[in-house]
């Protein structure tokens, strides 16, 4: 599933092309990609057509494009909310280019770039688009977030992320550290790949109880989370196949920098012992059993 770096790469690619664009037409080719929209496909088409996109925002793995309606209503402001799911792609094309497995097609007219096409492509159809109302953020005055995203915690690259609050809430958790990192209500944007990489870098076992982490180790782990996310962003995200690409259809190359995730059977880059994979939450955890041991107090 695309994680913070992949979604941020898509957001950054969309921003200059869609900001200020007007939606001239919308075609829903597969209604399953509207599973999170609170209405039928015709409602999605009607509410989106004629609107102007004014920005490209993100929290964790969600991105959204606030809308200025052609005929302003007295209701709450709205946004086009996008979740990539397992294999969703948002591709910017010219008006005459389509893509296989396009589920939703949005025709745009930009004041500088002219006519564009935004294709929402999704092989496995776990991703979605929806129009959602915007509401005030609970912690920052003047910030608006979609109602479907309001429960999502800030991510560690967000300038408003509260380190002290995160450490207090982490300490109070009665769970393993990787489960905590994957809890989007505690800290957002981290999935299996970057959790494994940050835990390897901090020398923390994925099942280390959160209550046993020292303050110093918790600070180190958060620093390593930030470091791996920033490096992955610089390298365009992680692509193992064609399911994740940026808005131009290009793959990221952070997969060449992985130390733990997907490296089972290979030597640990730090100690030379073998990286292993263990079953975890219907997925896998990749770690070095020598460098990353469960300790009574980490």
C-alpha cells in the first residue's frame, strides 16, 4: 500500500497542474471506486463538474483537493478526497490520453496549462475518490480537513506534529511498537515498509512493548522514522512493481535503499547476520534477530 512518501510524491506532482483548474467533465467508469462517496455516481459527477480545484493537501495516506463550486452553496466547503488503497494511481495526461484500468476520468481546464486529463487508475480497486465536507482541524486554527480524515493523526513530517504528545501517548499504549507505528490515530503515514526500516535503523524489535521503551529510545525511533521518510521522498518513494507510480507514470527507486523490508535471507547491512521475516498482522515483519532483540527495557 502506498505510504506517506508515495502519497506525498503524488500530491506534489498534482499541485502545480491542478491548482486553479476547473473540472469540465467527469466520467465514472467503475462505481466501485466511489465506495467512500456518500451518494450515487451521478451525485459525484454533478457536485464535481464545474468546480475549481484550489490546492492539493495531504494528511498521512490521504490527499484531497478543496473545491470552489461554480454556484457557491451555504453548506460546508467540500473537497475531492483521494485514497490510493493498495494500487491506486492518479495520472496526469493530455486530453486525448487514457490508461488501462482507469476507473474515474476527470477533464480539467487550467488557465496556464490548458486542457488536462486526470485518470484515477486502480488495478485492485481498493482505492477511492469521494467528495467530502471540510471541517476545522481540532488543533490548528484556520486549518480545514475532510471529515473522513479528521480522526487521522498528523504525520511526523507535518510541521504541527507534537513530539511530546506522541511520546506520552506511545508510552501509554499497551501493545508492540510496530502495531503502534501502524496505528493511524497515533501517528499517520507509516506502513509496513517504513515501519520495518525505521525499527531496523533504531535497533528495536517489532514486538518490543511500547511501555518498555526509554525516552531516549523513543526519541531515536521517531528520528529514524523521519529520516527514512525523508530519504524515501527524495528517491520518489518505493516501487516494487507498476502498481505505484507518480503522476507521470514513473516509478520511485527507494527499493534500492532498503535495509530490512523484503531483504529476508540477505545479510544485515550492519552485522552481517541474516535478515528474517516473521508473520505479523496478516503481513510480514522483516528484522535482524541479532541487532533487534526484545529487551526488558529498551
